[in-house]
C-alpha cells in the first residue's frame, strides 16, 4: 500500500494526523471511536481552497452584480455595489466578511436553488483566477484532498462547515472534494416555496438566514450534524469556536489550523487579512491544543499538478 | 436472495415501490439515477412509528413538564402546562401541532444537546406506550424498517424530515432506523454556545428556530440536503408539500402516503386527528400522483414481532 498523504512533509503536523487516525481506528484501543462517530469538519475558504485576493464567492458575486447593473444602472453609484463593480478591493476589505457575504447573498437571490446551481457551475467552469490563471476548482490544496481521502478511507465522514454560501459550495464540492451536498454546511439565505404551473420550486430570497462563522459554525454543527466532531480543520479566527468545540469533550480529538506563510507558492497572510483574519487562533494555538500547519514547511505541494 | 419487503402484501403499493427502485437502479435504463442522487425522505410520526394517541414527543414533554412543575408548582394552574400535567387530551388536541410542539420545545430547553440526548434515551428506554404496553421504539412500522433497508441496499441515502424535534429523533434513529443524526431533519430550537471551565457546550434555548412542517419541510430539505429527493413518504397534510416537491421535477419519482385505516392492529384515523390531520393529501392523492398505502390492506405486519 502506498504511503498516505504524499504531499504532506514529515513533521509534527503530519505525525499528529497519522497518530490520531491510528488511535481512533484501532479496534479495542483505548481511543477507539466507532465509525459513525468519526465526524471531521473542514472550513472551506483558505482551508480547502485559495481565498486570495478575495474569497471565490466574492468574485462570483462581482460577476453577478455586473449582470444586475446592466439591468439597473443606478447600482453603479451605490455602495457597496460600486466597490464590487469597480473591483475596489480596499473598500471591499473594509466591509468585513459578513458585509461582503451579505452583498453576495443579495446578488444570488431571485432564482431557484436549481438555477443557482447551474449558474455557479457555469461560472466556475469558465472563470480563471486573476493571478494564478487556473480555474478556482484547480486552486484547491492538494494535501487537503489527500487528507479528505485518507480520512474517508479510515471510516470518517467528512463535512464542510464554511462561512461561504452552502449552495455555492454544493455546486462543486462533490466533484472536487468528494463531499456530497448534504454534508455541506454553510451560510444560507431564506427560501420561499413557490408554485408555478403545479410545480413546486424553492426560490432564494435576498434575506440572510445564517452567517455561518465563529460561534454560528458550532450552532450549525448542532443543527445539521447533531454530534460533536472529533476532527476540525480551519485557517482563521472564524474557525476557532469550531476547533475549540471539537476539542471540548472526552476522548482523543484533533484540531488543525492552516497558516498561510508561503509567499512563493501561494500568498502569505494572517492577521491583516481583513475579510477573514487569523489572530487569536494563531496566538493561542498552543494554549488551546491546536496543531498549526505551515504551508511553507508542512506541504510538499500546494495545488494539484497542472493537467 | 430472499424476497424484499416481506411485510408488504402484494398489491399496487408494493408494486409501485419495487418498480420504482428497479427503474432508477438499472444501469443504462432511461430512468437510471446515479446513487448520490437517490435521496429518500421519510416523515417520522405516523409514517415510521405510531403517533397515537399523541406524538411520542408530546408524551416525553409531559414527563419533563411534570419534573419542572415539581420545581415550580405555579405551572399546575397555567395553560397549556396544566393540560399536559392533567393529560387533558381534549385541550392538548386543540393546541394544534405547532402549539403542542412549542410547549414541548420549551420543556426541552436549558440543557446541553448532549444532556438532552441522554434524557431522551433514558426516557425512551423506561417508558411504555399506554395502550400497546411496548416501548415506543418497538412501535415502529415493520414494513417501513424493511423499506428503509431495501432502499439503502439499492444505493439510496435515507433521511428523516419530521415535525418532531431533530434532537429527540436523533437519540434513537440510528439504532432504530439505521438513520444517523446528520440525516435527521426536524424541528429545532435555537442554541447558545456556552463556555464553562474552558469547555464549549451547545445549550438548548426555549426559542423555536424552525417548526419543520408543511412548506418548511421543503425549505429544510433545501437547507439540509441541498438536492431534491426522488422518493418521499408521509402520512399527513404536513407532508404534502414535501411529497409534491419530490414529484415536481423531471425523471422517475415516487411519493407515498400511509393511510391509517386499521383499527384492529393499530388505530384508524385521518381527517379528525387535530394534532396532524390528513385531509387534502388523501382527497387529492390521485390528482397529485401520490400512492396511498393502506395499513389494513398493504401491510401484512404492522409492528415488529415481540421479543
């Protein structure tokens, strides 16, 4: 059998993962966890795929707002739409993650969830990252793809718990990560059940239902998953509550934090990224028992090989 | 191989199920559905287990309100608590499903989700049905247990979508139905993330978050499952939107409705059961393309054999 996790370099982070998985899967071991309880939760933006210079969904919202502005030119003079239309990153960054995503969700409303799925898939298929030049779904982290596979091969059920929109992530997560729609927890808008010619459809409304960030991630784990994860992986303070919740129970548990410290192969950033800062989780990782993963040191590859 | 569905009598309902499953699973067939899209949703109360004389969770809430009334005797004079304490079914029935469940959810608050799980499991283990004398988890429908197994053996993923409380159903659904917590969608209360001695816990609040009935079932399918089911099974008007939504898309689809018409082996009821009436779904089943399942005629057994 080939060694698991080939894109993970030997070191503390890889060892922590392999030792944890061995401990919870050895039948009869003191740390054994039955398969149904092997729940692993992953943040998406910055944990499974690149979130620089802005989260992918922000770029998607920009594209959609451009379409809406063609229909209603007054949007061009109104903030925060203007910032999106002019790609004014400085202003966009000041909106904060929730502000940006709220604009995004408004831009995503007025369609059925099935139409939204088609729009998302089409945009992801045709759009390339402004710097890296590859499709966004190719800017996923190769070590994390291997980790998801490794966990599932060891009886884990893998979930995404993201501040991004659940319906947007569902449009690609099954094909890209092997995570089916029902295992994607994310931010959501309210929906309306609408009948047209005797057919029922769910229409997305421009009303934020849940902004799945910080403590809301834990509340949504309770709502959607209904049991406490034993492994959590994040990359920002928005994931800290989820990581701490995962660690806050008896038995063997693992929380991991990606630290983006590689300006050669990706983008180095942490506390100054205003759309999703990493401060407390990094400063207190040791206190909380969180394992920090360095992109520069722990990952032999960052992105999958070019086709 | 033994015949599937031994507790289903030959007839239109059983034929409809077997023909449907064959059609969507034959590789290369015109109606083939890939396994990840084989989503089946089941109501719980009255569809998977007995909901007479009141939904099981109402009985659980009564027991809990009795405990609360010991601590606060003024509850004994206040409605709707008094009706629960005096087992005044006539008054309880007038509250409607949402009214009753709201009282129930209030009675379930003030504990962590893990404590609630333990309370639910303990009560289900020690309590017996007032007429049938068996544990509630033994008053599940044997034909439905076989159907859940049959669907899963054919690559379906089975979900519960119930007006009952998600956390209550999660306490027994995995063991009783083979449905894990993350595949249980139900009514929910808001939760609060609480830190005690450095440990994070989710506390259940006395605030209704979602009453998972009628059109809300469809909205919650969108929220939790993220794709349209191809099979839906219910027993009341509360399930009609979910059944119609399931049928409202191209491709082969199946919606089934239990009609409780057997006063010998269970309880015969439909339009006059005020806690969860069956009127429109029965009257318009043919128009909507819903297959009616008669307990008296289609089920050879109702409950599992006595141990």
